[in-house]
């Protein structure tokens, strides 16, 4: 959480002044933002001709997000798309797997488990090496279950697109608001805006499942709701990073 918070602070206070400008009007005959484009129809389990935007080399399809800071996985992001192709179930599960088992995920989970140990969360597990191992396993399970529920299982059931489509234009607060709103608003497979049941319901289901492996003293309603809210908060911060990372990446490259 600390590193994500630092990133958001950098975005909000260190970017050039032009990012604080009002949203730029679109020129005549321009295509609307990516979030309003209607994708081509596809079967639920077949390939769409493009497993993820950006692999065909077409500018209008955007491109797949790269690693943030060269480390953090960013597989479910599409940058700069003006035309969106629907995603197959196979690709949903691929994204969930990449985000769950990326090599850099494991040390990051280790840090979160260490913070939980410092705060003596799940007190029943103790503060020894065994307790840290249990916290690490629980944190890894939380992350993996959350990814698969929100990026693959729930989107498949409710026919939603789990990817994040970068807005990429307008003032900084407008873009920050858009990124935050994607927690509750998403795209259907037909391209229509919908309540993001994949995010809210997926993390809720993950929190309920976590009661299987958390200590009995941490299976209360309040503890379950806390884990649910924590996962949603992580995803909200991740959306902010996905929205502004391309701007920060350009600035870093320019300076170097």
C-alpha cells in the first residue's frame, strides 16, 4: 500500500502543469474515447482475431500495458484504444494467471505479509517464522483468488470485460475520477456500460472464500468486510497507476 500511495502522490503533485488543464475538446469527426466504443461481436469461448488489444500493430486498437516501473505486472491494461475488440474467456484466464503468478508478485506479497506481521494481524498465528509463513500463504491466496474472481470467473459468468481501458486525456482530476469510477462501472461484452459486478462481487466472493484459511477468530462479519474492502481499495489504487503510468513513463524517458 505504501508504494502505491507514493506513486499516486507523485502523479498528483509532480506532473507538468499541462496535465492540470481542462479536458481537451475532440476535433471534428474524431472517434469517442475508448470506453464508449462498441466491440465486434464474438463467441464466448472462441478467439476474436486479437486476444488482447495492441498485438495487431493497429494504432486504433491501442496497445497492451507494459510493466509499471519495469516491475509491476500490467497485463490487463489497454492504452490508447479508439476501437475495442472483445476478449475471449481464454484470454481472461490468461490475464488472471499472469497477474497472479508473475515473478515480481511473490516478493510484493512478502512485503504485505511482513507488514501484517508487524501489525500483529491474525494474532492467533503468532509473531514467529511459522506465523509469517501463514500470513504469506494467506496473502498469496487472497491475491490469486481475487485476480481469478475479478478478471476471469465473474466476467465470464456476467459477460463483462475485465480490462482497464486508459482514458489518457483531459485534466488530472478528471482522469483520476475516471480511474476510480472503473471500480463500479465496466463494459459489457457488447460494449455497454454496466455495474462492475465482476469487481465488487468478485472481491466479495474472494473475501468469503478466505474464511476457509483464516483463523477462526478472524472469520467475523467485520473481518470479512475488511478483507473485501481492502481488495477493492488495492484495485482502485491499481487503476490510478494504470491511468497515469504512460504519462510518467514518457516523462522518465524524456529526462533520460
